[in-house]
């Protein structure tokens, strides 16, 4: 079973990642604003189906790596923690510099939100980085890998759906708030601090083993 502290840290990372409107959430938001809540919900469902593909690949790949090369898996966990810390530093350095134009340009409403949601999730390079780099620090290689990934996947999906529902319901009002420089700066600072603290905690736990 997953360590409760690791599960809480993963939930915090997953939640803050979903909170910042990247390509996936911008897609959900655009569908909600321009085509209604039903279209936004379909887009969100499509994203989750696409992410399921990545989770299945992660279960196969990480399980094999942990069984065959325990040291490599441990090093991957350390690398993932360092990467998480680097993301935190990057968020602090660039707090408030994200252009609202980038969000606006990403809004492309479609008549096929479910299908396109799947395509966006599978084609998002950040999803691959998320699975390869950020999962190992939260997984105990000494325990069965697949059950742990199932729990992490359920937590990530639940948070993603919950925050996606907020985007759908809030629609254009939330879009306007997210594009304000002050809001973006505060979110970036909060995310940077959270990521760095969690990375330090993971590294401390890994080096204690």
C-alpha cells in the first residue's frame, strides 16, 4: 500500500498541476465557454480516457523496471524529485510572466470534444514527462507497483475531474480571472513553493533508505 504521506504529496502535486490551466484545461474551458457545459464535460471525459493510455503504459514500464533494475528505479525516483524541484524553481523565476495571449490562442472549440480530448491527452508531451519523471518518487519499488499506480491514477483522475468541473461551471468568469497577471503570479509562486518543498521531502526520504 502507498505511504499516506507520499499519497498526500502526490495529490498536492497533481492538484496544483491541474489547477494551472495548461493545454488540457484550456481545452475544457474553451468548450465550456463557447459550446456549453455538456461539451466541456465531453472534453474532460476525453482527456481522462487519453490519460488512461499513459497510466497503462506506466504500469507496464515502471513495474518491469522496478523488478529488473531496482537501482535504476531508485535513481529515476531521485531524478524525478530533482525535476519536480526544477519545475518549482522555474515557476518562481517566471512568476507572472506568462502571457495571457498564450491561453487565448489555445482556445479552439471543436464539434468533437470527446475525440479531440483523447488526442490532446495522448499527444501532450507533458503527459509523458509526468509519467516517466514524476511518478517514481511516489512509488515504493519494494511493494507491488501496479496496485500503487492504480491508486495514484484514481487520485489524479478524481482531482482532474473535480477541478475540471470547476472550470466547466465557472466558464468565462474563471477564464477572465486566470488571465489576470496578479492571479497568474500568485498561482506560479504557490506552485513553485509547493513543488520545491515536496521535492526536498522526497529526496530526504529517498536518501534515508
